[in-house]
C-alpha cells in the first residue's frame, strides 16, 4: 500500500486499442473500484455522496468542454463524478414521514430545514475520502487516474447535464483508464507542510526554503528564484478559469442551501 502511494502519479494519457479507442476498464475492475469507494470512512455511515459513473462518449465530450476544455477527459474510457449529496437524505426523511406535523409534534424535533454549511462540510469529507479510495484501488489494479477539480465550473450547465437537484454539488471528478505509458512519480513540496501542535505562519527563512524547494522541482522550467510561485500566481490564482470556478461555487452553494 505504501509503495502504491509513493509511486502514484496522475494519468493524463490513456492507452488506445487497435481501433484507436481507449482501452476499456473491465466490468470487474469497475466493480472493484466502486466497492473500494463505498468502503471509505463515512460520518455516521450516512454516505452523504453519490457517484455518477460516465462511459458514454457524448457525455465525456461535453464534460471535456465544460471542465476548462481538457481533451484528456474525452479520451478517457471512464469517469467518476463524486457528488456531495444531501438530496437523498431529504427524500428519505420525507419518505418515512419525518416532515409530517404529527412526527414533529410527537418527537419535538424541528420541522423541515434545508441542509446547511455544516452538513456540507461533513458530506464533502465523505465524498473526497471515497474518491481517494477509488484512486488507490485503481492503482492497485494497474489503472491510472487524474482528478478533475474543474467539474465545479460552469455550474448551471453541469447541473443540467447530470440532472443534479437542489442539495447537491459535484465536488470532484476522476478520469480512469489504462496508462499509455509509465508515469514517473513527481515529488511534492513538503517544506512548511506539517505544523506541530499549532498552526504557524511562515517566516521569511521558511518561505525562502519553500521557494528553493519548488524551484528545484520545477527545473529546467524555473530559471529564476521564485519562478514556480509566479507561475502558480499567473496560471492559476489570477486566471479566468479560477474566476469562473469561484462564480460557479457561489451558484453551487446556493443550490446546496436550496436557494
């Protein structure tokens, strides 16, 4: 298990068959990955997420366009969208009568309410833990994966494409398949990552060490001190797609709150 975690890297290019189609993920592999996801820790075993499994090419093509125009999504054989989901609990509460006046009077519990941000925080943890279980299971089966955080972009169109009701949000997407080639693991920066007992803002010396570590990992692209940090600022922090992601997140939170 530790070896899998050490050597895992994102897969953005998938193997093709003789007909130039992506090599399919087998039924057995899909079942094993989905089972592993379902075995992830869950608050109160409520499973406050749903997994939307995507294999139809038309849907993959549309997702590639909506998720910041990433062709690799359309070239993957399989995608899993992890949806933070309280809609199914609202449906269950209603199904067993929790919203009936008699139930409220008998139990003294509050009448119906929309899920709040506290519910979202717990449900989001459920969803991302399940997604990571799927990632590790895929690696164990010789498959590769890549997280697609851009699934939260273009909220209105994604909600329509996936038929997502109020009290839901697609928090993350995985594309999964057979890697086209061996993927070397990329080192991750660890300076200023772990804090003992209390959080501490980095001092100048620590930030200098962070910059040096990131520049070393980014070579040969980083030729000047701080170039990796500047790259992140210009390519991500100040990018149009991040502005769209923030706009869409406001929409998703309103959808979650039933507004």
